[in-house]
C-alpha cells in the first residue's frame, strides 16, 4: 500500500522508517565517578572520512546521554549477531545496564563490550538540535575491528545478516 497523507503521525513515521535496515550499537561512556554508562542506538552513521566524523541521535528524554556528554567522549560498540540479548539491557532506562555484560579492558578508559564487531572512540565535536532528538557529531579518535557478523535491526526486531541477493 502506498500512501501520501498530509500529516504523519509518530507511529506511522516509526513504522515507515522501520523498513530502513540498520545495525545496533551501544554508545558507552563514563560519569564523573568513572561509572560505566550506555544506551542502545540504531541512529549511528558515518558522516565524514576527512576529517573522520560519525554521528548518532540521542532522544531529548535520554537520561544517559547528558551524563556521557559531560565527559566529552564516547565509544560506539557495534553489536555482533550473538549479542541481541544486550539490546534489551541497553534500551532500558535506569537500573544496572552492565550487570552480567562482559567488558574488556580498553586503553581509553571507556567501557568496551566484549564480542562487539567494531568499536569507535570519539570526542564530541558538535551537538545540533533535531526535533525531539539531538544530533551528536563525534570526531573519531581511534577504531578497533573484530571478527564476526553484525546484528541487524529491521521493523522493530533484531536479526542476523541476510544472504546476499543476486
Ligand atoms: C534497536 C534500538 C535502537 C535505539 N536507537 C536509539 C537511538 O538512536 N537514539 C535514542 O535516543 N534511543 C534509541 N533507543 C532507545 C534507547 O536505547 C533508550 O531509550 C535508552 O537506553 C534509555 O535509557 P536512558 O534513559 O538511560 O538514556 C533504541 C532502542 C533500541 C531497542
């Protein structure tokens, strides 16, 4: 069904944009006391190669993002296919999101999720307004790559990478 209606409700827009396939990442950081912070995002995307910039969009209602923002740095942990259980943990607001989550040591001091397929360490370059979200631009300071297939998010569900078409 195709439809072009004058007013687009949040539910409709969510459903339509849900047809866009993304990965899932956990943006991590630390608070003033060095406690780990994290939130699941699928708004992550690359922005620029030279200079190296990426972006993601935290909701204005996020309680985690303002705390990470104070430290001026964040890490993007791109989830692997077997990590779908972590999406629920890090999409929750409040509680100990890191309970039972295996971390590995990282020289930058930002929480590093063991088993992620890639990790990108950033310094906050810019934060722009974007409706009920913000657009956070990160300057890439370091990257790490690991073996494994990424987790996919589509129509509100996680999945593995589909076989190539054609
Ligand atoms: C697959 C998936 C993708 C998400 N992507 C985003 C996102 O891009 N931006 C965002 O603000 N919230 C996103 N969320 C919701 C946040 O993870 C959730 O609201 C947040 O962790 C709430 O916790 P907080 O109050 O501690 O920030 C996503 C949730 C899921 C399940």
